[in-house]
């Protein structure tokens, strides 16, 4: 991913930007009940999908992914 695209997606995840839909996913484990792993998920209007998190150096890392998570989120019941 280009550094320009990395900066654009990071800005959208952290600050919110038109053209992107974002949400935070939280994962819990029975093995580690006091630990919550948070992952930012973002979709662009161009059907691009990304996840973001802080890496071990406390810098923000963006990874482009396929539409698998998008399809999974669509199948969840709405409450």
C-alpha cells in the first residue's frame, strides 16, 4: 500500500472522513477475561476494506483485506 493511501485510511479511521464507513471490533477471550483486543475496521465507497491497529512500536498499521469480513458483518442479526 502506498504511503499516501496509508495516510488517507489512517486519517479516516482515527478522525472519520466522508467516503468511509468505520467501526471498532472488540474481541474477548474466556482464557484472558481482562484483555480486550480492539481492531478498527473501515470500508471505502470504492469497496476497499481495511483493518487497523497499533503495532508493537505504537505506530498505527493499516492492512488491506478482502471482503470476507464485510460479508460476515452483513450476515449478523441487527438488534
